[in-house]
């Protein structure tokens, strides 16, 4: 699950929540802030965060000094088991407008 929240006219908060059925040795979440240009979403920034030895996590990051436009979050999650097996999932938030 991923979401984006307007914090001010030039700042947004991005959140991703991951839940697994088993304990993972590592959960990697890469947040991509995307801006709408015409009909295309372009990456304008990214941040990677980690969680270790857990079955679930919720992480938040912020992006500031943003220009006006329409934004969304793309969150790419990789979970890694103790034996090295990995799986990746990508989620998208809804969009928000900055004035």
C-alpha cells in the first residue's frame, strides 16, 4: 500500500506499508516521486529505505521544494528471505495537485 499527502504548497509526504506472511531478512522500499508531464509520469526524485528481520513495516519520506503540478508516488518493494530468495512488487498512489 502506498500513498502521497500534501504537506504544504511545495512539500509532500510519501508512505508505503508492507506486510508479509513470514519474517523477511530485509525489506527494501524505493520511493519514486513522479510528476505528470502531458500524459506521462516522469521520475523527479527517489529515496530508498530498509527494514530488517520483520514481517511488516511502514515507512515515510518527504520531498520538498517542489514546483506546481500533479504528483504521485511509485513504491518498489523488494523482500528478501533468510535463504536469499527475493520478490519484488510495485505500487502506485493516487495523484495530488500542488498549486
